[in-house]
C-alpha cells in the first residue's frame, strides 16, 4: 500500500471518524473525513482518493446509495462498507455492486487496514 494513499472516510458518528482518522494516520495513510455521503460527493477530493470507507447506515444517503452514486459517476475508487447492523441482504447487495469489503463494526483495525491494502493494491 502506498504510504501517501488518501482514504475517504464517511461516517455520521464523530467518534468513529476520529478513531478511523487516528488509525489511518498511524498506518501512514492520509484520511479525509466526511460526516455524510453528501459531503463527500460535494467535495473536490475525488481525484485524490485511493479508496472510500463508508458506514452503511447514515442519515440521508446510505452507504449503499453512496456506493451506487460513486459507480454512476464513474469514480474508480474501491468502496469498503462497514456497519454495526450487518445483514446478508446488505452484504450481498454491496458485494454484488463491487464493494472491496463489507466489515462489521466495531471494525477490527487490522482487518480494515488489510481490506484497504487489498483494495488499493
């Protein structure tokens, strides 16, 4: 994994964003945190991102809807979804749409870093 990789983190929980921000920095990655899918989509960082890590359940646009919009826009970044409330249906939908990984919260830090490493090569 490139040490300069910029990882988009999308989660409505500020504690989760802070925790993932710290994890990314400790792994030599550069996080860009967003409180929701709409904030990511409205930003100008798309060309900088190596990967997007998003929560599944958020107010407004869900992680699955964000994944679909990223695909619709033709963004090349892999998407990793995470949720505290996993269901087979959500996992199947995410993976069928090309998700790089579907992780359960609380996310194991090593599993997330491994998923990011595989996703960004």
